């Protein structure tokens, strides 16, 4: 279905989007402008490699035509083109991105088809520093329990990481302790909806689909990723007290129970977003005249 939006219809959406980005990131960007780092939030810009400027750019999604003088700016952007009615994402851009759409759709469907596994206890960050050289610690932040205390926690519980992009950072000593070995090739066989990183990655998949999907969904996924990242790092072995974060002490029973509650809450928030991305992929593939 094709939709044509007048300036009175789409400019307020664009402005709401920009204001939402400012509200979400304004404090962090001011901090970064002052030269201060934040090992929790920095990840959303380094690992995911999306700039604040890119986030501020609103996209209406495939099948939507923008009209009015302001729409000419979009005609210059990758994937867009001018038509008799206005400016829209070109059909050939969807054709070019079909492989990405198919992959994301399959991954969303596979992940949603499985029950949530809440038994990993947030050990992935601990496994990334297990028996590591102190000079090679990530984030430049000290360990809460020290070197030996951190290793003892890893050795006290089974490692049950199902997310390849976390597992691939395990130290060589930690990797064999994991229950199974996720890989890029088998990612769709491993992803499950209780995984904090799989839910965080909804943000990655939404921006990889831009400008084919609307930016409102992208920011919904970014908000979820920011919440998941905070839980991820509060449950990590790092001492983040100087940055204002209280730990989720997964080395004891109370902390593990808190982590599971937080993990479950993130999974609940992620469910409709994953369903929305899957539905959008289905519609895009229908528009491209193909199936998974």
C-alpha cells in the first residue's frame, strides 16, 4: 500500500522524532562533548556504530511518499528518489536490500519461536575477562571482586551463553566452559528471546533496515537497547560506582534473582518490537514480490 504525506502530516512526525532523540541522548552527548566517557552508553555508539546525526534523521519507511519543498532534502539521501508525487524510498533499493530483509525476518521468526531461557545469569561479561591478562581488561574499569574473585565466580556456575556476538569475546579459557559453541553460521539456531543481547540487537537490526522502516520503531529499539545495556553492565564484574551505577551482584543468590527479574522485564518489552520487525520484513518482502 502506498501512502502520500503532505508537509502538515509528515513534518510534525519528523520534529517529534528529533525531539525524542534529543531527550534520549542530550545528556550523554553533552558529557561526551566535555571529553568524558561512559562505558555503559558508549557501547551504543561504538559497537553499533551509528552516529547521533544519523539517529536524528527521520525516515518514514518504504511505501511512503513525502511531498512539499522540505522533501527535496530526502531526494539526496541513499535509497531515495524523486517521483511525480514526491520523494520516496526507491523500489530498486528494496530489491538491493532484499537479502538483509530476508535474514532479519528469518532471525526474528526463529528467535520468537523459542521459549525464553533465563538461566545465563549474566555471566557473558565475566567470561570475557576470565583468566585474562590485567592489561587486556575491557572498558578500562576495575573489577569489583578483583582478578581471583572474578575467576572464582565464573568457575562456580555453568556458562550458558546462546548469543554468538557475546560468546565470540570469551577468553580462550572461558569458551570451553560454555554449554555449546554458538557461531555466526548457526546464529539463527541459537538466538532465544530471553537473551539480553539478542533483545539489545533489535536496535541493530532496525537500523540495518533503514530507510526501509520507519524511524519510530528504530528509536523504540534504541530505548530498549539502552535499558538492556545498563542491566548488562550493572551485572558485569566491573566496578561502575564512579559512573553512578549500582551493581547487580550476580555472585550471590539475591543478585541472580534480581538479574532474572530484569532479564524477564527486558524480554517482555522486546516481544512486541521483535513482532513489529518481523511484520515489517514480511510486508517488505511482499512488496518485493518474494518470500523467505
